[in-house]
């Protein structure tokens, strides 16, 4: 289960990275107010960090489960 969740966490993280790296001219069209652009970019950065953390948690859980399964006798 954690392996599947991790795939979606990575997918979401990559989508947020793409949005963060959007052409600045496009962002200025979408958000005419400079403060809105800064807030959007800060939000994307936070979401990227959150998804990295979530993917890391899933990776640890997958690794922990694997260890238990292989040590089972």
C-alpha cells in the first residue's frame, strides 16, 4: 500500500515543481498582483517540501515492511 501511495506523492511533488517553474510571464498574467505571485510560489515550495516528506515516510514504511517480511522465519 505504501509503495502505491509513494508513487502518488512523487507525482504530486513533480506537478508542484512544474507549477513552480512556470514561465514568469504566465504567472503575471494569472496573478496581476506581485504579492499573489510571491504567495503562489511560496505555497508551491511548501507543497513540494510536504510531498518530499510524505514520500520519505512511505519509503521508510515500504523498507520496514520488506525487512519484516524477509526476516520472517
